[in-house]
């Protein structure tokens, strides 16, 4: 029996390679909206981040979402993303 290869992705904040299932996907949808994708299957450009609050805050500070998703989020976009993040963590 062959072992399945575990897909790895890099966290945009801490730059560590981790299994895809351990990371949370943030996606820029085709209609230019940025949302958290818990299923990991939404269409659009995606970026992965660790499920830790420290990594999320680092990504916000470094504007890592802007670079990874190739979009200018702005303050309102970051606030919306932060609210979604907190809802996901609770």
C-alpha cells in the first residue's frame, strides 16, 4: 500500500511549511472580495496562514495579505477579515 503524499503550504506570516489541513485559507474571490475559506475549495487566489492569532497579527502588520492575494485591502478590508477570523476561532 502506497502512502499518500501530504500537501504542504507555507504560512504567509511565519513562512513555515506545514500540512495544508493545519492552515487556514484566505481567498480573493473572482469578484475581488477577500474571505476566509474554511473548506479550502473556494475559487480564487488563495493564501494560507497558521491558525494562531500571533501569525494573523503578524500578517496584518506586514501587509502579507496584500502581497499574497495581489489586492489592496485597506483598513475596512482588514477589519472585516479580523472579524471573520475571530468568529472562526470561537
